[in-house]
């Protein structure tokens, strides 16, 4: 069940508002059993509540030979019972949704036996713990299933949903990360080891758009600036983590530029500056993507492949501001004043899909946060000079959102034991203001000098408009050749 939010309230256009309403019709997490009624269509993974485990026994461990020197993954664990404490969730972090909108995953913290947070690195205290949580979003109504293991998760454990319903977790153990696949099994949690990766820094990337693969960024301290490795941590042909590409410098971010999962944009810190680059995961080529000025830090925040819209953050204007450009276009990046809201942190959440080659009309959803914790939803079109403000759902789970082609924007929320998705429609289109025309001159008085006079047309006054800060680009956005829904096979010219 999806709750609808009012999207045409003019009183909310102007300033961010503090949410004060509670969605109606929110589904409830079952209090006594995390299982949910049978799904309308069977899946390959174990459905919640099934007594039988459909996954076969783990194959012989292939990682000991590949990752020697004490980097063996943990042994496979049997199903772990779901404790009662996991149904009293204090907070959730790292909420991530699959590209098809079927599943989501996050890390949740359970309350202690006395209802408090407890202490300790893993959620600590008596009965308090961090655990993985899977959400199912494509059923009759959204529901969440806790996936606790025999031991509490660390607060820094990264989780990502997979298209088959399992959850990939990366656990740091000393100077390595152990990868495991979690899934509901009866009334407990099944766990299958998926390999180990060396290094103290590993971050799971957002789910790939059209592939079941999962990727991660691993940093290796080598040389002056180090290097970053893009790993395929699930979906490889060998069934073990595969090194895909190595990029010089420390890379953060991670935005997919196409729907095939081939072009990945990364924010690379190198030689004291951060610039967005694009990595072709098929050819191994790395090319510059954003270079607004030589001395600016240019990071890519969001990309919409259908329209080619790019949303970025740069300090090229003297302060960090949100701007936009077009992938494959030759127009400079623009920094609209409508997105420079003082005292408010704006974070892009999702962009409207399906707007083929129409970046100016693509609606972008942003999370607006002000000091004190108040938050709102901002809807903005690059072709307009205004922002449409909406109340965000209570319990909005970070800067997370789902926007599928032909559908509404949906934001996940969780309040107490209620969880769900709140839907938002498109903001109204506003026509540009008409030109101001000077009033006509008064008619000549009787007795004035006669004779033919030259009649002047009414003078048109220029409208008062807020200027946009426009900076020339050097090498960005890069040129691209449209070929259906891709870019000439996804290859980029140049190297970095």
C-alpha cells in the first residue's frame, strides 16, 4: 500500500517545511514473526516464512588458494534465530534500493532490553545490536525482514540488496573485509560466504542498473596518492571477487552513467584536487568527466541516462554549489540561484526517468536539511528558476528514493513498526512571466502644434531576472554519440 502526498499545495512553494503529518494506511511489520504472507509470484530465493531452505549447501571453499596469508573467509553458518530485540528498531542507516525497485537493504540498530540504545562498537549493551534488514518493495505492500546473524554486525558494516532478494554484507575484520550473502531462512537467517578482500577501506557501490552484478571500491595505499580498485564482488563468472579496473588516486562517489552498467563515474582525488572521471568497466579506459576550472573540486552527484542530465557539486564559483550540465552536450555547467538556499543542505535523491533528450524538463528530487534536524523534499526542474517544496514523510530513511519510468517518486519511511513508501506526483509547470510593457503616452492636448507626428511603438521593458552563474567548461561534459539508448558502445576518447 502506498500513501500519497499532496503535490499541489501552493502554500508549500517558497520555504522548506518541517514535516508534521503521518502517512495513512502504512503497512505494519508483523510483531510476532518477521515472516510475511506468501508473495503473489514465486521467486528463486527463499520466500519469507518458508520452512525449507531453497539454497543448496555452500560449494567447497575456493578462496583459501586465491586469498592466502590468513585471508580466508569465515565458514558458512546455519540459520540464526531472529531475536525479539530486532523488532524494536532505533534507527536505520545506509538504505539502498535495487535499480528495478524490487528490494532494498539497510543496517538497523535494535533497542536494548531496557529500550535504550546501549553501548559498544557493535550496537553493544544488553540485547542491543546492529543487523541487516531487507525490504521487499514490489509486493502488494512493502514489508521489512530482519536478517541478524549469530553475532551483531559492526556499525560500519556495508550492506547492499541483490536482485534475487539476498543481501550482500561486507564486514571488516582487521585489515580485510569478509563478504557474505544473507537471506531469510524459515524463522532465521541463512548465511553464505562470498569471499574476502584485503585492505582496510572497502565501500559497496550503488546497485548496477541492468545487471545482477554488485561492485565495490577498494583503496590501496600505494604511491603518493594511492590507487582505487573497482571489484566485482557478486555476479562474476568465477564466483569469486574479480578485479575489474584500477584507477590512480583515492576515488569516492560512484554514479552509473548508462543503464547497461558499463560506464561508472567516480570522484578521484589526485594531486590535491578532486575531479569526476568516467571508467569504462569493459575496456578499462579512464577519462576525465568534469574539469570546470583547474583549481576547482568537481564532484558528480547524480546522472539520469535518458535525458543526459548531470547534477554536480563544485566550488568553481568560490563556494561549493550545486550545478547541472548535459552529458554529451557542449553547453557550460550552470549554477542556478534557486538551489543556493542559505542554511540548507541539499542532496540529490533521484531524477525523473524517461525524459529522452529533455534535461531541462526532467524533475530532480532533493533532500533539504537544516540545522536542528528538520527536513523537506525539494522538487526542481533545470528549465525553471524556482524550487517546489513538499513535506517529507516522517521517518524518511536518508537521501533515498525510488523513481521508475512512468511512475511517481516514492520515498521510503519507517516510523515505529510502520514502514512503507510515500508517493509524490510531478510539480506543476510554470509558464515564464510575460514581458512588462510601458503604458501608452497620453493623447496631445487641443491647441498643440499640429502636423504629422511620428508614432513610436510602446517600449518593451526588459524583465527583471535573476542571473545564472555560468562558467566555461574545459573538457566536460565529454562529447558522446547517441546510439539508441547508449553512447557508441560506451567508449570514451582520451585517457587519464
